C-alpha cells in the first residue's frame, strides 16, 4: 500500500504531560492564592485593630511629667518592679509592672497592695539565657507558668502581658498566645539588619503568635541602642550570631532618629503598638521619637490597621 493510501493517525495537539503557558499561569495563581491565604491567617483579626499604642519603659522621675503630656490613655508606661516614687504621679497612661519569675511577680503584687497602687498590666518576662532570673522549672513548663501568672494578674484586677526572648517565643509562642491579654515581641536582635530583613523577621515572629490567637494584641519592642552582633563559625561549619562584647558587656550603638522611625514605619502595620527601651545616653532621643510618633499624621493610630 502506498503511503498516500495509508490512514493517518491523529495525535492531540499537546501531550497531557506537556505544560502549556496557560497551565503555568494557572499554577502561579493557585500558589499565589495559597500564599496570600497564609499571610491573611497571620495578620487578620476577629475584630478591628485598636489604635496604635506606645509602650515606654520608665526609670527616671524627671520623665514622668513629659510622659503625662505626650502619651494617650491607651498607651502604657512600664517599670521593672513596683516603684511608687515613679508611678504615683502618672496621669493618663496605663501602668505595667514587669518581672521575670512567678515569685518576683507575687512580691510585686504585695507591694502594689501595700502602696495602694492600681496596676493595669502584670508583665511576665521569662528569659532562657544563663544570667536569667527565671527558674529552670518555669522555662521547662512555660505554659503552666503563664497560666499561673494569669491567675496572679486576675487576682489583682490586672491584665496579663507576656514578652520573652526569641528562643522561648519560637518554642512556646503559639500555645501561650491564647492565654495572655498582650503579647510582646523582642526585635532588638534584628535592628542591625536591612529594613527588608527586619520586617521579614517581624512577620515570622508574628505568624507564630497568630497561629495560636488571631486576636491577642501584639507589640514590637525596639531599642534606641540595639546591640552589635558578630557571626562565629561553630564546629561543623554552622554559623551563629552572637553579641559583640567588650570586657564582658554587650556593645551597643545608638540609632539616629531617622533610623528608628524608619524601622517603626517598616512594621507598624503588623501589630497594635511599639515598645521603646532606652538608656540614659538615649533618653533625649526617646523624647524626640515620642514627640514625632504622637504629632505626625503618618503615625496616627487611626490609619494603622492589621493587614
């Protein structure tokens, strides 16, 4: 039979295994949708986000009058332990007392009753590092410890706030998030990174918390003098980021006003507030930052919403 007389077999224009441009576009849309759903699960809340809060640590009586002028009723002033000479003259902002162990929190409650001080937030601040003041038994069963801290807070008519280091946050954050009224994320170790990397670290930490609770208010803690870091090579070639130290003390460097404001702008849409820690050397910078945050329309609470 001649070739002309043979019946030609018809093949489909494309093989089922062939990936056409249209299919590639479809796959991209599917994965994009999944990624956006993941981000939404991290940032969405069951209710509208409250106004943007400021949390400032107080350690000098000379700053009380200034904080009374610039802070709003939703803002918070924090002290490490009960300090009646600092807290008795505060007007307007809420009061937070911080300690790193349950036994220390109990002592602060006794002091508050002794001096008839009303505390809005009891802040439990466990840390895992060697010099820490947090007992090992609390570190090993931190969820139980947080439940106990909540009972202490409720017993004095206060809310429970929680902040910890990055190690304990990653280990326990998801389970602790539903148990507290306010959750803090320490960002000092990332403030030497680029703004893009800084924001990505904030997102990673926030996602841990949002997996446990989509509604607990979250604040990021920033330092006006964040520590300097160096990278060391461990046995096996693994790299580790460690504090740069001089004579055993962490080496820090103050940030400029523009630097700290840019960092706040980079993450302000991710959480409900910013906590500022400062030293004697950066006390005036703290005042200037607060003035800008409360006067500039770009930092007003009304236009800050969670994604």
